[in-house]
């Protein structure tokens, strides 16, 4: 997240601290390097990369946390190349797009990241993992480029059989994050971005008002749902895009689906229903679940590491 994003976000959240300074990002750990590649439309996108041997793995982050959300995962797939993509709208430059095409452009960005990983890795097919909304950006893969796909706490729209129920769950999560913001939570799992900015985005991505639920945007300011916010950060259009461009598997590429048992953002029942649909479409699906909520896979990496690495080891 850069300062322009922060300034624009603060403009639609009058109660937030406008004097907040963004700290300089910490240096990358040893053996990691930062790189940039050009997206399909020429926008430069950043990534962090750990060289290694064998097939690479590409990590795609979700909504409220950027590439640094995967800090606890840097030891995953030891000895192998590992790329963490900084998605469009995060990091610097922001690379924002018009709200009408953000879904398609973000998917193209992930495809371009796969191409970059193939270039760095000598052309071996890679594993691609999407966390939360990042999982909505994974499209039907080509086995010549992709070994496997992993959907970890996959964003609801592309997965949910019952979208209204999913929206109600998201509205409840929005209210939870507003409570975190009001309490001034500063722990890593209650980051400023998630507790102040994300609730407005989540509200825009649901029909919470139509469901008669109180939302963070209602409680913070009526202006939080302004068109300017949509133009700034257009996950809402990604939400709509995912509803009409559901993930379609390629039977030749195995899929890992992992979810948290107490996840309010991604209801386990919706994920389980989607797994059945993937299997009916010919996908080979491996399923894992763990205790905790939506963020625990990031806050407590040990919950998911062994399942992911076992899935990877079992994929030719």
C-alpha cells in the first residue's frame, strides 16, 4: 500500500487519523530479491522472489493485506523458488484500473506473474496459490504452465452456492472489523488497513443494506460508500465479476482447497458445496481444514503448511 492510496482512503473515512505515517517496508529477508514485470497493459507490478531449484510456487494475496501478509509463509516449500505477487492496487505503483474491468485485469495480472515465474524458473510448470479474494483470480489453468492450484480460504463469490448467505456472513464480519477499529487494535492480525479501510470495501461488496444489517460504512460515515471509493479500490467490481466468471477447473491440474472451520468471511458450507461442484466438473480436489477464522492461516502458518506441502509433494 502506498501513500496515495492511504490519502485517498482517509478522504472517505473522516474519523481516521490523517497524520498516520506509513512506515518504510522492512528489508527483505536474506536470499529474497524484489523484481518487477510488466502486466498485459504495461503496468509495472512488483513481486518478491526466493530463488531455488525445482518447480516454483506463486502466492497471490487477498483483500486487506498485501504481499507482507505472507511473511509467515516465507519458509514454505523450502529450497524451491517462491514468488509473492504484489497485486495491482497494492505496493507502488498502484496500477489502478477502471471499475468495469478490474476482475479481468487482475486475472490477467496473475497470468503474467505465472509467465514471470516460468521465466525465472526455466519453464517448469508452477504451483499457484490464491488466498481469500486472491483465489478468485485463478482461472482455468494450462497444464503446460501450471502444476497445481491452491484455493486457501477462497473468496466467497466464486465458491458460494448460496450467495445471500455468504453476503450475510460478510456483513457480520464487516461489523466485527468495525469493532476492532473502534477499539484501536494494533496487533498484526488487526492491522490498520484491515480494521479501517477493509470494512468499507466489504460493505460495498455486499447487499448488507438490503438485508437490513448495520454496516461499518453506516456507522463511520454515509460518505464511505461514495463512488470515489469505488474508483479508488474496486474490489466491488471484482466481486461482481467473480459471480459471473466462476472458477472452471482443468481436469489435468489438481486443486487444493483449504478452509478455516470458524470462518465468517468464507462459510465452510459454501466451500464444501463448491468442492462438490469442482469434482463434478472433473477436477481432482484435495481438501484440508483447520481450526480458527479467516486470518488464522496467515497468523498461524503451521495450521496449513503441512497440508499444502503434502499436496505439493504428491503432485507430479
